[in-house]
């Protein structure tokens, strides 16, 4: 990751930073967390999709969250 060249901090300007490696399973754990699933359900609910499709997606997300199994 590089900073923008117009950064006002001369020491940081133009430098590169390497992100640390995430532990195995960290990304799936976050993606399947209750808060992320609830956020997805809210986004689906607020979408312009049909009520039938919204219900199907909501049920699928709820089932996955309750069973801790993801498709």
C-alpha cells in the first residue's frame, strides 16, 4: 500500500507499507460473523428486490448463521 504523493507528512509521503499477514481463517470468520450477516440482511431488505427473493435470501442467511454452515 502506498500513500498518496500529496501527503503533507514528508516522512510518510511516497513510502510503501506492507500489511501483516492475516491468520488462516480470519477472513471467512469475519464474513460469517453475526454482525456482517445482519448487515447483509439489512442491505437485502432495503434493496429493490421482490419480497419473495428477499425472504428467500433472508432465510438462507439466517439458516447459515444458525447452523454455522455456509453455502
